[in-house]
C-alpha cells in the first residue's frame, strides 16, 4: 500500500512539474470577470453614443460609405476601446500577481512570456486592422474583426496556459465570423464575446481552480 | 539490461523526478528557472543534476550572457526514453 501511495504521488508530481514548467497557470479567473464587466460598460457607452445621434449602430454600419451619414466621433470610440483594454490589463495583472503569490509561483516566467506573445501578436494585428478600417470610415467589420483576431490569439495562447482558453477562443472566432456575415450585429456580438463570455469563463475558472486557494 | 516493468532507481528522488519532468516538456531550461519551478533552495539541486548528467540522461550547456554565466539543461534521447519507461512502469504498478 505504501509503495502504491508513493507511485501515485510520483505520477502527480510529474504531472504538476510538467504543467508548472510549460503552462502559465497563474492567470486568474477573476480578471476575466472584470474584463467582461468593463467590456459591457464600454459597449453600452458606444451603443448610447450612437443612439444619441440620428442613427443607431446597426443603421450606421448598414449604410454605405459616402452615403449621407452623421459624423461619428472616431477618436472617442477608439478612446473607449483603449480604456476598456487598459482597465482589463491592469485588473488582470493585479489578480494574476495575487494568485501567483498565493501559489508561490513567479508570475513572469518563460511560459507567461510564451503565452503573452501568442496572444498579443494576433491581438495587435487585429487592433491595427480595426483602426485602419475606422479611419477609412468603414465601420462594419471593426467589431467582428477584433473578436476574430482575439479568438485566434486565445486559441494559440491556450497551448501555454489553461486548455479551457481554447474553447473560449473558438467561441470568439465563431462570434467574429457571424458578425462578418450578418452586418449590424457587431456591437451585440462584441458585448457577448468580450463581455458575457469573459464573465462566464472567468467565473467558471474561478470556481474550478481558485476558490480552494482563496 | 533492466526489466521492462522495473522502476529506474535514478528517478527515485523527487528532485530528479522533477528535473526530468520539466525537461520532458521544455527544450532548454536554465538553472535559475529550474530551481524556482521545483521550489528548491541553492545547493540542493546541483548534486542531483550532476548524477543525471553522469548517467547521460541530461545535457549541460554553459553560455555567457555578457559576463554572467548561464547554465542550461536539456534531456537527452536516452534520458527521455528512460523516463518514459519509468512512467510506464509506475502506471503499470498502479494497474492503469
């Protein structure tokens, strides 16, 4: 029996060392919940900003470029997006460093770097493409494109972090593609993808992995 | 030649088990990262590393980053094979 117990502990140790050294597991679920809340607030601001004008978001993106359209405050919209992103990063960083401390792990290790580069490169490319579209005045693909690129980033980052991120990534990709196909639902899908899904994913991860250590 | 179902004595220690686990999933790992992942203090790791090196289960690479020496480790083909056998034996003993 004692031998058996040692063998089992050995196997658990092997698994945990493999995970710990190759996956970034300090990422906190709570950072997802907060990112989701910020995204919903951001989406609401954009929604009401359009409502306050003469056209709703859906009417606006469905109208053709060059048609008689009200001017949209592009830099205001970019500002809202950047604020949402920054707030999410700062909160995420705080929760993640707290979790790493509790687990006695170093936060910024080689797996964290691998995960971040896999996530950030598609994200930056998507963000840049979004800004290019915004500046040309063609709005309709901006929200779905950010979803699509974010999903691809999450998918590749999942190799170096929680496997569950892969499913979140696939959902974001699906929402992004739906948004490209059905113009006008971009803002709604964006709120689902960046808002609701983050909250659901974050809460799920928190209950699954973190409640114990808190 | 060791029997197929036998545990490898070299992996009896938790530290060596940990070192090999880490090297199974990472190409090169430096001393500092290894120590931190395993949660060890200085001195403890070195002797285990050199015994794995003697068995030719791991390979050692010494580099200089500026003036600082950086020692990294990697599992050899033999090391990976032996470790895989050890895991199989553990699983078999547990009836999996």
